[in-house]
C-alpha cells in the first residue's frame, strides 16, 4: 500500500505511455513499418535469428566497461589534482580544452587507432563519461569547511588523515551526482561507437535492421538499450542510497 | 600560587595582503590560571579568533611571547587542544558517537577507552539517547553539544571556543550558557571563550578581555567578581550591569 502511494503515479505514467502508443497504432492507419504496436515490438524478443543475447552482451560490456573505467580513472585523476596542485594547474585546463572536443566526432579516429570491436566503443563511452566525474569529485574533495580543517589541524592531523577521514567521504555526494550524469552519457557513447564501426551490439543491430525496414526489431533494440541504461542508473541510485540517502545526508 | 597556565605577553600578528601589511592583533597580554574560564569579547575583525588560532598553533605570533603549560600541568601541542567553532562541523556520514570519537582516532588513542569516554561525555552533554543518530537529525543546539563532547574526548587541557553559540537562537543560547558552566565545572578544563556577546562574556568568564578593532588590540581587562555558582539571576544584579556598561563604553556603543 505504502509502495503504491509512493510509486503509483510513476507506474501509471509508464503503463499509460504504452497504452497511448497502442491506441495510436490501433486507431490510426499508420503502417506497421513506420510505427509498430507495443505487442509487435515485444514479439521480436522471440525471434531467435536476431541473436539478442549476443548484442545485449556486447553493448552491455561497452557501457558498463567504459563507465566503470571512467569512474576509476575519474576519481583517481581528481585525487591526484587535489594532492598535487601543480598537476591541477597544468592539466585541469588541458582537460577542459579536450572536453570541448565533441567525443562523438572523435569516434572515427578511435576506429583508426584501435580498430573496431568492443574496446574502441568502450573507450568512446569512457571519454564521454570521465569528465563529469573528474570535475564533480574534485569539487567535492576541495569543498571542505575551513574551520573543520582548522579543528583537525589543531590536533595535528596529517594530510592523509584529513584526506581519508574528511575529504574523501565528504566528496561522495558530489561523486554520485557526477556518476548519475555519466551513466546517461555512457549509453549514448557506446551506441554511437557501434554506429560508426562494429560487427555486433544493439547499435549495430539497429543499423542492420534499418536496411530492411524492420521497425519493430529496431524498436525492441531501443527497449533493450533503455533497459541497459536503466540497469546502470539503478545501480548508481542503489549505491547512492546505501552510502548517502540512508544516512540522511543531503546532496 | 602556581604559575599561570597560559601567558600571553605583547602578542602581535601581522598579515601581508597584496604587499600591504595589515595588523591582525597587537599588544595582547593575558594570563589564565588552569581551570579558569576566560572570555574574550569584541567586534568582528578585532583579532579574537587570531588569538585562538595562535594558541592552537594554526598561526604563529609575529611578536611577543606565548606560553602554555606550567610545572604542574605540562602542555602538549595538539594532544592538549580541543576546539569548538560557531558551526558544529559534525561529519554528516558519521553518527554522533563516531563524530565525538574523531579526535581520538586522529590522535591514535586506544579506541576501547575512548569509546567509554565518548559515552560518558555524551551523557554529560545530555545526548546519550542520540549516540547512534545522524547529526542532521539533531537541532542546532544539540549539534553544538555534540561538538563540545568532541572537543573533550581526548581529555585536552585547553578548550578553545570561537563564538560557539553565535548561530543559536536567544533562548537556546541562554540554556547553552548554563550548560557550558556545568560542563566546565564537571570537566575542570581551562576554557578560552571568544564571543560577540558582552552579556555572555561577563556571565561566563572569571575574567573578560575586551578587544577593539581598528587597530585590533586589547583595550581592557576585567576580573569578574560575581557570585558562584552563576545563575541567570546574576544578570539582574547591579554588579553585572556595571561590568556590561563599562564594556559597552569601551566598545563605543554608548
């Protein structure tokens, strides 16, 4: 009951969206190759020649791999920038400049450098994801109340203690806000990579089915991509709940 | 009589901002006995906090002498300092009990004893039942009590308080003043209490150092002779009025 009160409207909106979609298909005479019905779309799951398992596995690996790499490298870079101000002064501006390059436009280059396959697409997802994580984590690490630093310095806390006990845990809410932004970007990165060059994955599958105007299979691929994105986002929310929300820490 | 626990003599601090010298404090002299509660009162920018930061070794004096400790009570920098600020500065991701334990962790004290002491202190500041609560579940006054317990957990000889009740509403502030006197008596700590509040300074302190700004210096010093234990009734006595009136004059407020 409590669950329904909290999430009832959200669930209703999702169900309503599918109903409206079905209704539009039923009441209008839009041909199925333009807009297939939800049911026609869902039926595509059973088509074994599509090899859904393989494509989901490939795209999933690219998304999660690129994302996890971005979190690890992003946090590490932020830590380095906080510990070594010279590194920060030197490389943070460069990072900002590099971030201005549309990562999607770099995809063709990655293909030349790395060939095509899972790894280059993972790298594309990584390059899109890493910047928000570096920025938010760095911000979180340096935003500490000056008096709190004074308080622990007065009892001779060393830099490592200040970092481990105050800066690092204090940066978590910031890290999670960056991780949420990046979770969405990771999906886009992986799919774009597949569009440009690949021989497997849901983005590749979309292009192949487009050639034969197989709209319902394309829609189903979109559904799977969305589900992969939701799985990633959901995991981040779950971790945020465990580390932050549960303790009543406002983000 | 034993030597004073704190001796400040002609203390001076100069900052250089953009090539220009700026005197943060000059000529501050103060002598505090162990176990005394001394107030430092003055307007913003008169260097009150600078004095505390020099005592906490967060800053060094540019002139004069600073001595803490005597033969009876040697003073160990770091180990013997407890600080309380205007903000409670509790770590949001730690429970109240774990917040209180922070200095013990940083100083590497034995945790079993420290936990017991934290429990004792939480009981003393009236937060026993909130030991496992998160800081953001507590009111401002309660958070400040927790931060006082934190300043006491490593059993330091000197507590430095920088406008600790400045952010609280008037009634909570009165209550916290009484609480502080009780905690001070129970813990027998030497406390330096910096405040904007003239009444608060006179009510709490056995001496009051008055500082003025522009130039930042110590303008006067009062030994406060008011009945002990101090209750809020003291504030209605003529003597209390005399002290506060003189300080108001010194600060140019009437």
